[in-house]
C-alpha cells in the first residue's frame, strides 16, 4: 500500500480498492472513496450502486473482500458498529432497526447506558435526563419515556439521527436520513449538520433528493453499478451533470406529468375522524392525481391508514363509485379495488426473507390462479414484467427481498401494488429512497395509470413531487384540512412552495 | 435455475458455497449418513432394514408434514402427541361398536382435525401464544382419550384394520409409506403451489405486511392448525393399526420428533421459511439416526440422549448456516 502520510492533514477517510460481492452480485468493484476533513460529502448513485454496502463496510457490518481503509491517516479496521463508534464513526442507517419496546431514552443510549457509580445498576433518571436534553436541543417535543413502537416512521428516523449525532463521532454517516422526513424536520437536520460541521465533524451524506445535496453538501462522489465514477466539489457541477454521472445517460429530472381527462367522482370520504385526524372530507375523480401535503404527523398517513382499514375510524363515511362502503380491514379495501402503498416498507410492505416474486404476487394471487393452483408461469411473466418496467435491480426474481438495496425494495413494494391495478391507489411516500431515474419512471407510470382511469391519492413529504404530480393538492394542518390548491394555480404561478408551506404551518 | 447452480459448484466462491449449503447441505448430510451406515453396518442396506426405516419414518413423517405448516405460519403445535392417543381410543370405540373400519378412521381424523381447529381458533382469535395454548390443550386432549376409553387399553383383534399399519402393497411397499407419500405430495402442492401456502409463508414471514396485503391472517393461522390436527389423525390411524390396540397413553414425545424433523429440514422457528422436500429429508435423517443407533447396538437410554444432542446440533447448524442480518 502506498504511504498516505502526507495527505492526512486533509483527508479524514480514505478507502482504497474496495471490493465486495454477494454471490454473483458485485456490489463494489475496486472502489476508491475519499472524504476531506470537516466537509459534508455527498455520496451519489442509483439504487443498488453500492453506497450502503460501502458504508456498512466502514462501520464493520460487512467485511470487504478486498481493499484498505485509512481513517485519520491510520489504517482502520473494525468488527462492528460498537467498535466503529469507539473509533469515532457513527452511522444513521437507511433501514431503521428500532427496538419497539425500548423507550426513546433507552433507544438513544443503547449500549452506553448510565449506571450508578461503578455498579451494574442502570441509572434511568440520568439517561432520561440526558435524552430529554438532547430532544430539547433538536426542538423535538417528545417525552423520552415513550416507547419506540408508538412513534411514526419519521419520528423514529429523528431518534436515529439524534442517536448517531450524540455519539460524539468525528465522522457521521447519514444514509438517506431524510427519506421519510418533511420539510420542517429536514430543515432541523440541516441545522444540525451545519452545527456539527462548525465543530469540525465530517459528514457523509447519502440522498436521492438532489436539491438537498446542493443545499447542504460541499463535495461529492458518484458510484455507478459498484464502480467509482467521479468526485469533486459541488460548486463545479450542476444537477444535470451529477445525474448523467449517476445514470450514464440523460434523464429527465423534471416530473413528466401528462395531463389527462378527469372524469366523474370515483372515491369520496365525508367527515372522517380517527386518531390523529378530524373531519376530513374530499373526493377523487377518475384519472385524477390528488396530492396530500402536510407536515409529518399532521394526519395524512393516519387518514390513509384509516381509509385502508388498518386503524379504526371513529366516524365518517366512505363512498366508492357512488355507493357507501364499509372497510373493516385491508382485505375489504383490496377486494373493493382500493390499494395502498404503505410508507413503512419494512414493517408493512415486505416479507424480507421471501423472494421478490412472492412479495410482488402476494396481493395479486387471485388473478394468477389456474383452478386451485397458482399459475406459476403467468406469475413469473407478470412479476418480471412489472419489476422490469420499474427497473428493479436484482440478480433474479427469486432473490430474497432482503438482498435488495433500499431503493430497489421500494420498487418491489410499488410493483406489488401497481400490478394489482386497483380503482383507487393510495400511495404513501411512493418514491421513498428511489433514485432520480426510477423516480421519473414511477411518475410516468402514475400518469399512465391515471390516464387509464385510476384515481390516485399521493402522500409525499417532498414538495416538488406533490407539486409536480398532483392535479389538486390538499393541505393538512394538525389533523385537519387547511386549504386546497389546484394545478392551474401552480402552473400560472399564483401558488408556490411558500403558499403550501404557509398552509402546512396553519397560516 | 438448476443448471445455473450446477455450473457454480465447480468454481464456487465462499458466498456461493454457503448459499449452496444453505439450500442443499442437508441433503449431503443425509447421503453422508447413508454411506456411513452402509459401510459400518452390513445389515443396513438389506431391503428389510430399508423398508423398516421408512415405515418407522412414516408415522413421524405424517406428523412433521402437519407441523411444518404450523411452524411456517409462526406457531408451534405441542398437542399432536396427545392427539395420537385420542385418535387411537376413538378408533377403538368406533371399531368395537360398529366394526366399520372407514368409519373408525374418519372419526379419528375428524376429532383430531376438530381439536386442531380449536387450537387455531383460540390462538388466532385471542392472539394467545401457540406454545402455551397447545401445551394446555394437550392435557385436555389426552385427558379426553382417557375419559372415552375409561382409562383402559384394549386389543383390537382386527387383522383387516392392522393391515393399514403392517400390510404391504404387492408385498413390497408398506402402506404407511404410501400414506406418507400421499400426504407429502398433498403438502407440497398445498404449501408450494396454492394461494393458501403463500399466505402461510407471508403470515409467518411478516404478519403486518401480510395483513396490509389483504391476507386473511385469521384463517391462515387457523388453517395451519387444522392441517396439523388432520395429519395427527392420519398418523393416529397408522400408529393404532401398527400396535393393533387402542391405547390412551401412546404418543408421548412425538411432537418432539416432528419438530426436530422440521428444523433439521431447514424450517425456521421464526416462521416464514421452510420447504416440503427439506422436511422430508429431515424426517429421513431422524429415521436414519434411530435405525443407525439400533444397528450399532446403542441402548435406548443413550438413544434418547443422542436424540436430544442431535436436535441441538441441527438447530445450531441451522442458525450458523442461515445466519442473517
Ligand atoms: N445482504 C445482501 N445480499 C445480497 N446482495 C446484496 C446484499 N446487500 C446488498 N446487495 C446487493 O448489492 C448491491 C448494492 O446494494 P446497496 O445496498 O449498497 O445499494 P445502494 O447504493 O445503497 O442503493 P439504494 O440507493 O437503493 O439504497 C445491490 O445490487 C444489492 O442487491
Ligand atoms: Mg442504500
């Protein structure tokens, strides 16, 4: 190995010749990755490019097949996240791994609990106090004694962030930290990042949201299919440049919404109330894409879960094609032609240890029958078809869902519901963690399905997505609807991001 | 698919090897045991011994084919041992009263299936732990066996009925083997080729995702226990016919062997992972263990100890091979 001593003043992390394969899949091929001290470094690449794999190697979750890592000028090797934290590196994972029955405080201080003096007895009071203080620092109004299982996905994500940041690491890896956060929380994260940066902490930032990259990062590296493509300073490139480095071809980064004819009302709710939302009424027309915007916790996802029969409704009526329907559980909803893509793909979307094929066909088995048996040929063809359309990157459709990269898992969840061709499609954060190319692919599919007569409801924390795709936007504020914006208003400039944000904050 | 795997065996790297072992390792163990036994014991390969292995395997096999559904759906059924006894006494009563063999068999199957249904309903309806529910219901079921037989064992003296357990088709293939064969095929189709089988995997793999995908979680769970009860009924018939007597005290510990066969065959206790061919291999391995120990003249006390150790070994192997993150 070449001596790296001269550059150490500048480069904090230096990965040379990293290779890693899983079976036949080469996740990383002779990758070089360098990060300068004190910078926020963006790591970019399509879904399955190998970003998470390299980060997991750095914190010792995976072992590289080849390659050497220097951290702060010294050769670096660890056998797991605990050692990595001791060495000064912490990580926010793309897939959250929360312990549902731990409290927030216990979760933040897992493996570094406070004890009374030198005794083995836990000092819960001190742990809770420190947790409360951290939460306050992050303007996060939650009781540290609440159990993790009661938190929403976004709240758990914030706890993960707080946890990683509170380790006093000199290098913090953030693997898609904002994929389930709203604009306010994202802003809070960015303030934290700047704060850390001013203390000399270095950050590796992975995200598929290009606007964030330019807001918060200094430099970048791009991977494509497990190979290092390029790196440099962000001041020298444009979004377009980065995208073509990632994809290797030109891709439309703007959402290609195709306007189609909007028909009669297909789906309507009246006065829906439940835990987290009150008195919600709206209707969706055939061919319409209805966007729901709001801060996380404002009741959007909760309403959708209520409609889909996952949580009980306390009052309200639901109409499908003019007739009132009662939905007691998701099966009722699916049978009536309503499908829902859940924001939490790990808990509600996938059976991680079953194959991609089985995951995609699970809600569609009724259509894949030949007599009493599943028509396996038809199943394979249709699954290949839809996953191909969404460009799921996988060795085969028989691969475990677990072995896919985060974005590809999301595409599997999308495939499973798009294949079911429902009358009403509810999409809660449909493009969470999906790369730029695939995102416009998904948006194109949404337009196509809408044109075929589907009514689509989209919940998204990404304002550009909501604004780009929706025919109409409803805005939530603290569990109630607080305004509506039509596509024309956005197109002719009478409404913009600021208008929506103002309404989200209750105006 | 098959071809691709064959190609890889030659220039296999470590990951491929572990994947390969995960899938087929258990087959090698079975073949290895076969080879070792045929070398170390001259009697092993004799036709008589082999049919013997398989017919003892049949009883456990039928039980394991039911158990694999329950474990895959994320449960466990400890009550099948006592169902054997209940089946046996039921057959005894019906045969004594009517002499009608099909009726006796059907009655045994119905009563065991019914208790399977009851187990399932309790577990799925009230969301109780399968372990606890079946641990308790096993007492009820065994007690019922004692009640309906008055606590006595009685000989059946029905040579026609005993044929089910001891007879052979064309004087070559024992009927229990045929029954196991039939049940295995049914189980294979059900688990691997029907909607219900997929639902079993989904419920065991991730019950929340299954619910959100519109799977009828309630009936899927209940269904797994019904199948287990049904298989226990069939196994009860074989067992009663083999001993040609109705006994309320038989079947103790049979759930252990069935669970062991599933686990050795690659069924994950966490649910959601299993295969029918794997389970069959697990069944045969257990049969070989018993037969091998008999042939090598190991005393039955030591056999029990060995059995326990081997199950621990199998579970350990399973966790090591299937190590997941
Ligand atoms: N445990 C695993 N077993 C098998 N293959 C894996 C495993 N983990 C990752 N892979 C494969 O390695 C490749 C790189 O995955 P990785 O998770 O690093 O992608 P990524 O760049 O983080 O993508 P995303 O943006 O979707 O998160 C993918 O093709 C993936 O299928
Ligand atoms: Mg990733």
